[in-house]
C-alpha cells in the first residue's frame, strides 16, 4: 500500500515537472539578441586593439591558481603553488605583501572588499586561513590570524560577505558560513551531490550566494534560512566557475562542457549560452564587465574569450595571446576599468 502511494506521488511530481517545462517552452519564444534590439541596434562593444595589455605582474615561481581584486580596484591578491600569497598594486606593478604559506597546495584566495584588511586562502589542506594585512607582522613570515577547519575535502573557493563573515566551498560537497573572529561555523549548506568548485556572493544582497558543482548544477542559497532556494540545470559537465551579473538577478557559469551560460533567477532558467565551434576544453573562470554587456571566460587552451551577453550567443572578441599555459583565473575590478588574468605560466596580466 505504501509502495503504491509512493509511486503515485512520483508520477504526480513527474507530471508537474513536465507541465512546468511545457509552460517555460511557451514563454521562451525569443532570443536575448531579439529582445535587446527591439528598440534599435545596440552600441558596438570595445574590442582589441583598443583593449590592450597594460601590466604583467611577475613574482610567482609556480602555477597561479587564484586571484581576487580588492575593493579599491587597485590592489589584488594572487595565490600560487609556489607557496606564496602576494598582494600587488596593479597600477605601480609593485608587491605590497608576500606571505609564505604553510601548505603550498593552495587553490583559492579572497580579499575582503569593504575595509581591505583581511585576506583568505585555502586548498588541499582543507583549511581556510585568514590573514590581517593591518597587523604589524604582515610580511613574509606572518602567521594566520585564524584557521577555519571543518571541511572534509579540499577548499575550492572562499569569499568574504563582510569583514567578519566568510563563505567557503569544498570538495566535500558543502559550503560553510563562518564567523571570522570566533572561528565558528554559523551555517552549513550541503545539498550538492558532488564537489563544489566555486561560489559567488550577490553584489546587491549579501544574504544570497550561488555555487557551482561537479554535479553539473548551480544552486542559489539564502544564508538567512540556510536553504537552497533555486537549483539551475543545463550544463552537461562540471561547473568550474560562477559569477553574479552586476544587478544581482542573474549569474554566469563556466563548465567543462566547453560552454558559458547565463541563468536568470527571475525566470528560474537559462537565458543565454555561449560556445565556440571546435573548442572542446573546459572553462576555468568567468567574470562580467561592470555594465554586464560582456562575459569573460578563461579557458584550458590558454585563451580568454569575451561574449556579448545581449546577443544570441555571439562571440565578441578574444584577447590576443594572453598566456602560454592554462588560464586558471580572471576577474574585473570593482570600478570596471581593468581585467586581470592569471595562469599556470606563473604570470598575472592586467588588460584595459
């Protein structure tokens, strides 16, 4: 009797899903390009050669795995498997801090955006290490002011929500919100069924964040309730990177299925898809321009491509020979006037 009831409920759920899919298909009657040009042609995007390589930051001696801009749009943080965490002034090309890490197997780093005093990193040690740049010993041999340890897998990404809280994602399929000062877990988010590779906090609401996983889903979370409020499907392989659209209503993703996609939370679905014919490699990182018109993607084949988000999946341009190895990370600064790319070739490059 109970088995029959269970089967009946499953059939009802499947029927409701098919009805929702049918309703979505009816509404999905135009491309992004058609909607964007309804009131006339759009302005052309700025392309190379007007976008040029302005700086090359040299100082790492191992593969760069992660970079993150500071809130002032001039400083940036990089993490490399040479065991160094370096803070740079991107304008002057100078290093302001170089921190030796206890574990060289670092995979992620983050800059606190409001006050710019705290930085964080983590990797195969399963620990999120917090450093205070304002402390008197913030130099080559500075010690972590806090070590956040609870994950059972590698730390894939970390992002501050403010100067006293941080979010981490891990290979143990979970994300955790921490109190930085106390070193305590506040909430655990564990609906993913495989490694969580990336997370991004909403630029308009610090209580909302999105995560991308090896389970091919992107999930939107509400920190206040601790619940998964949306699960976005579409990718056919690991999602390596997620990044919010500037208005906070949508986000971009990069995946091992060789596509970048945009999902809008208001319609609970995919609104654009970007792929290059013949390109079979994965995308490691994504970032939107300040206006949201361009979505930049870093690729395993050493290239960086820009996509026009207001088109029907059209390619805007490719940066000219950016790196000599895998592009592992990239990001637009908060002001929107510079793009930084990092690579396994040990270099960071600033484009503007």
